[in-house]
């Protein structure tokens, strides 16, 4: 399963993010996330387009704990909901989703 990480920004705790990525990969999932260095070089339209394409190619979207502080994360959540992507807000949500899809 491919999981898009949404809500990563300059205030994101990098230790938390690293641990989260390790947990997700340990579950056998692939992680997709826009690279901050790449998106900074793009126009708003190009950045959103890149993000939307990444969401479309993912099975699920994981919302970081402080996603509500990010306008882009709210846009990404809306897009994911419109595309009926699975929504995860915790590592347990991912585990439950994997169990449901396997069963």
C-alpha cells in the first residue's frame, strides 16, 4: 500500500517524522511525500499539481498531527476525500486499514 504523508512543514518534529516513516515502512507500505526542497522551487500551481498527482497515485493519505495548521494539508485532505482515498490520522489507522484490506 502506498501512503501519502500530508501536513509536513517547517515546524514538523523531524524525530517524530523519522519514527513514523520507520513504522510505516515496517508495515510494508511505501511512503510518498512532497519534498520541501522541490516544492519550494515550483510555482503554487505546479506544487499543487505535483501534490495532487501524488495523492492520486497513493492508496491512502496520512495526516500529520498538526495538519490543521497547513492550508496545503487541508487542500490535500479535501482532494483525498473527493477521490475516496483511505484517511489515516494515526499509525493504528494504517494497521486497521491493512487488516481490513487483507481480510
